[in-house]
């Protein structure tokens, strides 16, 4: 899972392109991208290794058991929090010793 969550690093170049968009468009973009990454990685793991690391098939709002549409508000907020964290870290001044 660490490697899958590490895919968030690919949001950085996307943020650079969409940072001037409205908050709704940015959050929606992050939600869509996270859903795509979650679906593809879940599908790839199932087909390559035969392992399903998460199974949402019991949930009425799931797609293929790989993503839950009711998580959209969470991913919307997480994407925008990634922006804040990125800006905080990029502007962090570290004194050299």
C-alpha cells in the first residue's frame, strides 16, 4: 500500500497546471484522478497477483469493488489538503548547519 499511496507524488505536476482553477474544479480533478489510480491499482493487483487489497463489492456505490463513489467528498478534501501540504513544504525554509 505504501507504493500505491506514493503515487500521490504525481499530483504535484498536475497541481502546477491547475492551481489557478476554481476550488471545485481542482477538488473534482483530484477526486477523479484518485479514483482512477485506486481502480487501476486494484485491478492490476487482482489480475497480476490474484490479490484484492480492498474489496468494496459489498457496497452499493462501488464500481467493480475497487472504488466507492461515496468516498468522493473525502478524496475531494484530501486532494485540496495535498495542495496545502505541498505549499507548506515548498515554502519551508531550512537553515543550513
